């Protein structure tokens, strides 16, 4: 089979490494991929948002199955466009990807169907939003409606910060048109859990739970990032909580999307907060998480491609989805200065002995050498019987990988480790 993967980060590298295990796979193309995954897939210089070129390439190269990994092409209708020319693809259609593409849509969906989430109000008029803030409980959370590159969420600890956030989104348009509508929501507290799930619109099969580390600095300090590391499973996510989430969140969401005529097929990511009033949805993503995928897929014992094709063909209930009972830890190595300002083009060394445990996100080949080409450069993942060993082993891989301005957190998994004792 010839497979096409749309996207080019660490998540896509993890997906590619996993589907390579299927013996029917003869060729994998990554659009655009990155230089760090060139040994695992043929990288083609077509951007993940260039839907017309993606479809053209897929037709010209007789692609048997496509996997659309990032949010942008999903929201833009990449799966619809591929299916329109007869190429089956993993991922939701645009009318279902809206569950991530619009926060107003997802909040209204949860309200309509009684799915637990933070209380909220939606505003399209800045003055009304500011008026509401005069009496809103503080801290409060301000969210721009659209994708906003994952940065459109501001936790305001004071009333003044909240006013500034609303003005920057609605007046200064720092997130562009995403700021035309803002959601102001109740601040929730509790451990966060990421649950990625497979769904074919009929059933939902959660993957092993995980924990992201979003802040740039040790002990959860500094700016929010795309994620500095992950562990799986998440020790806060007990069997009892999993059962409650299935009943109150996962199945109701799938059913709600069906009732809205927006059947979701693909990977639906539930960002949950375990509050003292029970689990609540913080956000939905219409795709695999990054860097959650880099710990979840190494623990998947079943065949990923088989599962994905079963999702597309709506026969997920007949397919085995089995996870190992081991633990995984992924430490992200970034360029110093990320997420603000950082150098690129520094030579990157990944020794052969650790290559199968390294997922490259931001690298390219220049003059025959692998060099850094992004803020988050790569993730080092270890799998071990215990969380403690997985953490230790992940940092041993980190020690073997080198580039000049490398930066990483030293405490990935420590909070989870404390929760297990
Ligand atoms: P995002 O950028 O959408 O991935 O989310 C940003 C982060 O903001 C989440 O991971 C949470 O830690 C936090 N967050 C979002 N909504 C809330 C809320 N209602 N209460 C508390 N924290 C929140
Ligand atoms: N790790 C969070 C996300 O993928 O959105």
C-alpha cells in the first residue's frame, strides 16, 4: 500500500513509525514532513494547508490511504477533498472538525447536550464583554473563537488582565478574525488529562490516557508552549474516572455530533480537567495531540493502520485496539528561547542507537547535514515497566542527542510520579 501522511511534526513522525510496522505498507509520503524523518518517509515539499496540491499529488501517485494529522487541513476540508476523488482518508470531515475549529461551536454543543464543561458566555461585542467582566468571577479564562495556532487562551488572574485580554483579541485583533467572537469562561481547577480516542461515529475507543506539560520552564513556570513533554498513562485517570468519562462525556459527544449531522470519524482528543465536581471538558481537538501521540502510539500493541482503516470504513467495533501495560515518557528538546525567539540551522546529531526512539519535529537537511529548523526540535520517548524507569530512560536518550542551543525541561513526569505514590 502507498500511504500519504499530511503534516510534518513529531506527531506525524510517531504516526509514520507506527504504520511502518504494517507489512502491507510499501511506501509512505509525508507532506511536507521534515528532514529528520527522511529515513522513514519520502518528504515532499507541499504544505499541509495546500489542499489542492495534496489532492493532486495523491491522485498522481496512486495513494491507497491518506492520514491527515494537523488541525488546519482538517478544518479546511482536506479529508472531504481526498474522498471526493476516491481516496480514503483518516480524519474528520470539515463539518466535524469544527469541534476544534470553533470554540463557540464546541461550547454550544456541550451546553445543548449536557456535556460537563466550564460555564461560559460568548461575545461578539467588545463593550458587552467588558461590561460582563466587571462582575465576572476572577480568575477567568478568555478564549478566541478560531484555531489561533493554539495560543488563543488567556487565563486572567486579575480583572485588569481580563480586560486587556478582551481588548487585545477584539480590538487589536492579535489572533485575527478568531477574535471576532470570544468565549469568557469559568476558571476550573484540578489535574489535566489528555484522552485521545478512535471513533467511527458509532463507537468510541479511548486510547491510553496521558499528561502534557505545557509550560516552558521546570515546575510549570514560564510561557505556554505547544507541549514540553508527556507521560502515559496519566495516574490521575483511574478506572472509575474513565468509566464516568465514557458515560458522561465520550459517548454523549459522539451522539451529539451525529444528531447535529456532523458525524465525527477519526481521532477525537478530549482535553479534560478532573475537578472536585467531576471531570469536565476543557477542549476538544479533532486530531492526535502533540506531544501526546509520542507516548500513546509507542504503547499501542495493535496495528495502527488497521485501526485507522476500520475507523474510515465504520467497522471499529470489529477491530482490536490493545495497549501495553507499560509506561512511556517523552521529553521534548527545543531550541533555547522557544516559544519566543530562537536560532535555527544548528547541526543536530541523533546516534543510530536511539533513532527509533526519537521523533523529529523541527529539522531539515542542509548541505547534506541535519540541522534544527524550529522551536520544538524533537522528542525522546522511552517505554519501560514503571513510570520512574520510563522517565530515567527518556533522559538517557536526551543525553545522547546533541545540538548547540538545546533546551529541555528537567522535570517531565515528576508530578505524575508523585501522584503514583
Ligand atoms: P489550549 O491552548 O487550548 O491547549 O489550552 C490552554 C490551557 O489553558 C489548557 O491546557 C488549560 O491548562 C488552560 N485552560 C483552558 N481553559 C481553562 C479553564 N476553563 N479553567 C482553567 N484552565 C483552563
Ligand atoms: N498537546 C496539546 C495539543 O496537541 O493540542
